[in-house]
């Protein structure tokens, strides 16, 4: 019981788990490969289901202060300019229905808030520049092996090492990430340098087109604009072939609305992330080892819930480790049982929406009719399972 719980990965999932366990008196060693635990510096949307988790961790007030509260989620057709969907994120009906506000926050700010809280908990030991290559275990404990040639002992291991998790690969050697053929570009523009058409927006604005979407929202008290642009890379074209790729983007932009051309004109096309996810896969636990966050259930960004699911995981796992601390096998088996279907639903609905967001031709025409028929009440009902889950408990600390 004296050996620490090892956590591999200092992303939002790993840091939140370290914080939750440390606050409950568990010794924790967090192992992160980067020299500094620092996230990629872009925005993240956090659904109303997630703030209660951050409240459990004692950081809700700080998060609220650092957050931007968008007025609405808008989905628009990039070519015709038609409005397909408007989901109000403020007002009486939203507040009566959902447990917390919908927020946008700079990932660095959220991460920093969690890290500051972790550093105040003496039970948690942060180990940076430590790359884990694999694990082994006995009946009594677990060991991780590092690229630096060391072995670190623990009583349990939480693998929160992200979409391309090495520990998941050890557990499930034949499972691979699913590449979508799309790439994302992320950019933050100071608000006073953002095109005027973007500056007037007070919510999360998304334009959908055949093989692409762009999405943007203000951050940090409306002083910055966070932009994500996602494009399908045509067959045979290298995503690194800048000349041909730029021509491809110009071809997409040409028939689009002026606001879409404005946003594409300020996107940094040099930096790109290949978009991938995982198939839902049972078997997150192997004895004293469990997967968590993207390592367990990486999802496409369509519902903006990958980080949200990692944070919900952290809350559930901490409660179970507290209840079954001497028996990680039991805690981890229950963890998967409680979290599998919800996270699988996020993965599969995100895939279905991926088509909705990127289709063209008759598919897009039918999609437009279907979405425009929905009232605000219909839209809220679609989000109930995700934003106001009755089945996912938000556990109280002991
Ligand atoms: C373009 C884009 C937009 C997104 N927008 C949203 C959004 O709006 N809302 C939302 O909820 N989600 C969003 N997501 C998803 C979200 O970013 C992820 O789901 C979330 O970051 C997963 O957190 P995690 O802690 O599981 O993994 P990660 O954040 O990937 O953290 C994994 C950590 O493990 C470390 N690591 C990896 N391998 C090792 C190793 N071998 N040894 C030691 N350390 C290791 C990494 O350095 C990293 O720090 C978005 C994703 C993308 C790509």
C-alpha cells in the first residue's frame, strides 16, 4: 500500500487523476515524457458535464475566472451561408437543464490551474523528462520501464499517455489508431488582429463544407480568437507538400462565404495535426494497469469532448481507487464497466457527426433539411445524454 500509484502522461487526464488521488491521500508518481509538463497552447471547449468534475477537484472558481462563456454554438453552411443549427448556451432554459455553463478556455490556463493545485499536494511527485517504454507486473506490484533505462515501482499504473499510447500498444498489440485522412490546423490570433467578420462573433462559430470545416471562438476575455481549420487531404497529396496543399485550400476557399475566406486567410497552414481516433475496445485493464483518457477511448473532435471524457474518467477512477485502493484489479474492472459505453457513444456519435460536418452533394442537402427542422428543445434533447448525464455520477471527495 506504500508504493505509489504510477500515472504515465501529464495531459489533462493524467494531471486531473494525480490531483484527485493526491487529494484523497494516495501517493502518486506522475511520469511525463516532456521536459516541462505543458500542453499544446490552443483553446478547448468544455461541456456542461465537465465543470462539476473540476469543482470536485477544487478548481472550479479559478476555471470560471479563466473561461470565456460563449453565447451559442452556430453551425453554418460555408458555401450558401445558411444557418443549420443554433444552440443557445445561455439563458433560463439552458441553465434549468444543464448542470453548469458551457465554457471555452485556453488549454494552457486549464492545465496551469490543475498543475498549481497538484504542486500544492505533497503526495504527488511530478517526474518530467521521463519516457515510459513499457510495464511489467507481479501479483504484488507493477514496474514501468523508461527510455532512460530506469525501472520505477508502483502498486498500480494508470496509462494516460494519449492517442498514440505506447502502453495501450503493449496491452493490445494489434490495435491501431484510425487515420481519417483529415488534418487540423490550430491558430490563435490576438483579437485586435482578427478579421472584423470574426471579431463580432460572441459564440462558437463553425462553418461546414465538402471535405472541410472551420471553427472559432474567443478566449481570455475576448482578447484572443482560437481557430481550428480541418481539411481532407486529397488522395495522393502529401500533407507536407505545401505548394499543392495551399492550392487545394485556395480551391476550397474560392466558392466559400467571405467570412470563411477571412478565417482561412489567418490560419497557420504550416502546423498540422493528423486527425485520428480509436475504435471502442474493451479490455482497458490488465491486472494492476488501466488505460484512461485518449489512451482508452480517443475520439474525433466533433462533439468537443475528448478532454471532457478524460476529466470524467479521472473523477470516476479516483472515487473507485479510494473505495478499492488495496485492490486495483477490482477498481480498474469497475472503472471500465462504468465508463465504457458512455465513452464509446462519444466515439461513435463523433464519427457520425464527422460525416455530417464534411459531406457534400445530396448528403449535404438532406443534412441541411434535417438540421433546420430541429427546434432548440430538439437540440437540447440531443445533448442531454452528454451534457446532463443522469447515469454518470460525479463523486464527492471523501
Ligand atoms: C484539433 C483538436 C481539437 C480538440 N478540441 C477539443 C475540445 O474542444 N474539447 C475537448 O474536450 N477535447 C478536444 N480535443 C481532444 C483533447 O485534446 C484530448 O481528448 C485530450 O487532450 C486527451 O487528454 P489525455 O490526457 O488523455 O491525453 P493527452 O492530452 O494526449 O496527454 C498525453 C500525455 O502523455 C504524454 N506521454 C505520451 N507518451 C508518453 C510516454 N511514453 N511516457 C511519458 N509520457 C508520455 C504526452 O507528452 C502528453 O503530455 C481536441 C483535439 C484536437 C486534436
